[in-house]
């Protein structure tokens, strides 16, 4: 083990301890909730953000994703379990209508986060499009389908207003519009780049063919 590996492990252990203290910091709040048998005005959103954050980082630290990151897995796996316990306690100690409302808020917020992640995934491709002035690697039909999907579900949510459906799909619609605008802007330059590349390939191929044709035969004359 190199000095860098040792230093990384030591800092990772310290990070585990500090993050563990952070993840355990809500315990006094939940002791209070348990004693009063009510969540009162406490919000579940921080714990929802915690579980999503920890689950994603646990996935990142797995050996098949990012080797040699076991300390990332240990602390974030523990954080995921704690966050799920906190959320379960919220649901248990929310009464009647509040419980239903909490469920909607918790599940709805998860839906918002993952839906935004889905719609935001093409952002890296959009950066590439702007840099290369080419939409070759941004499939048009995915952008068009994303736009149609966003419009349909945003309209659905606005008829009987539902913020958990409106927010991610509204943002998704805007992102899809941005993709379509980029596609329209760089479509012609993309065609020129593809044509130039094909022409270059044809020229190189013709050079190879001509070169082979003019190369003298190595067979002996009889």
C-alpha cells in the first residue's frame, strides 16, 4: 500500500466519522417526535433528500462502478438506512390527513428528483453540441418525444393542479425545447461536417486503391 493509499484511507475514515455524526444529528428530533407521538410541524424533505443522496453515493462506491471506494459505500449505506428509518417514523407519527399529505409529499418529491434527473440527462450532450456545432450525437426523436411527453404531462397536471407532476415535466418541456432549438440551429452545420468527413474517407480510400493498383508485382517473370 502506497503513502497516498494510506492517506486516502485515513481521511476516508475521518470522513466516515464526521458524516456519521451528520446523519445521526436528527436523532434528538425523532426522540422528541416519538415522545409526543406527533411530527407536528417538522418537515420530511431533509430526510428525503438524505436518502436519495446516500443511495446515489452508495451506488457510486460499488466495486463494479468505482473500485476502491468501500468507505463511500459504508457511510452512505448506513446513511440510507437511517434516512429510511426517519421517513418511516414520519409516516407512523403523522395522523390521518396529515399522514396522507406526508406520503404525497415524500413520494412526490422523490418523483420530482428522479424525473428532473431523467430530463436533465441530455445536458452533457447539449454541451457537446454547442462545442462541436454538431447534433450528430443528440438523437432528434428522443428530443421530440421528450418535448411531447413534457407537454402532455404538464397539461395533465395543470388541469387539476399537481405541483409534483407540474414541476419536473414543466422543466423537462423547457429542456426539450432547448434541445430542439439546438437541433434546428446546428442541423445544417452537422450535415456539412458529415459530408466533409465522408468526402475525406472517399479520397483516402481512392488513394489506397490507386496505390495498390500501381504497386509493381512481386511475382517473378518466367
